[in-house]
């Protein structure tokens, strides 16, 4: 039996990182619980102190097929290279120069939202189509693929 997957990010600023990944993936912030017009209203009703209201955030695929991304505040910063990373499929079906141009355009777009470009890997046929390694605003590596 297949299982649903949630991807969890340890981070310093859950709201900001959730907003970045929502933009990067075309996701949206998760709605507040039923009966509440906003997360502030829900957290107030739950008795969550103001200083803890950015302890967590989540984004979801509006189509319902992709995994939920959960962001939780942790006290320590990023320590080392990711052992697992996301590949953002930004140029499906494209090859060669057209593919790399699409990846470059997406790298520029995400950089305008706080990402950092780390390096480009040009195509090496027949097995490598080329990709760009990026980091999100908190330094988590991901690839534009």
C-alpha cells in the first residue's frame, strides 16, 4: 500500500520559507482550520502566544496531487549540505539550448524571490540533460531540472 508523503523543512522563518516554496512550486498556503477566516484568528482561538505564531507553516498543491510541505522553526541554522533535495521540474519535455534557457529563466525568477544560484551543469548527452543547482532563502539546496 502506497503512503502519502509530507516533506518537512527545519528553518528559522517558517512563514517566509513557506511563501518562497509556494511561489517556486505553484503551491498555496494551507487554509486555516474550518470555521476560521485566517490563521491569526485560529491561533488566537487556540491560545497560541503571539511569539509562537510563526513556529510552523505549510503549503499544499492546489490540485491535491503533490506532497504537503511543512516548515518548522528550529533554533539551529543549517549545518551541512543537504543529503536529500527537491528537483523542481522546470523544463519538462525540453532539451538542449531550449531546456537550459527555460531553466535559466526560472533561476532568474526564483532569485527575485530570494533564491541563490549555486552552479550550472550543462547537458552531457546522452545521460545528462543539464540542470541548475539553487539554494532557497535559508540555504537549502534544490535543483532546477
